[in-house]
């Protein structure tokens, strides 16, 4: 599986990246609400990116569970996985 670099939107409050698994492409989004809860509402973009990087194993588990089935533990059950065309 290949991954893009982390990107931000919503003035740096929301973080996302894409993943390519063979011919399937996904967008994985950590919403503003999730990151506000985990990092604090005043967290900077850099702090939000650091949280995502530090929690990447759980985030990737959420991707795998959503695509192959399985359970997702909090807070990773709040990670949004979108299949792209």
C-alpha cells in the first residue's frame, strides 16, 4: 500500500491523506472534531499532524477494518475512510 503525504484543510484543523492499494484508492480523513477532541481546540496544524503521525498504526488499522471487515477501537472509529474513483 502506498500513501500520500499528510495534507490539511479547514485552516489546518482537518488532516487527511490518500492510500493506494493496487487499483483501489482511499482518502483517510481525521476530522476537525476528532482532532479537537484528541489534541485540543487550540492545537496548531503541526500539532495535529504530529498526532496523526504518532497514531498512524491505529489509523491504518481503521482503514484495514473498514475495507476488509473488523472492529475499530476509539478514537479510530471516528476516522473517515472514503473510497475514491
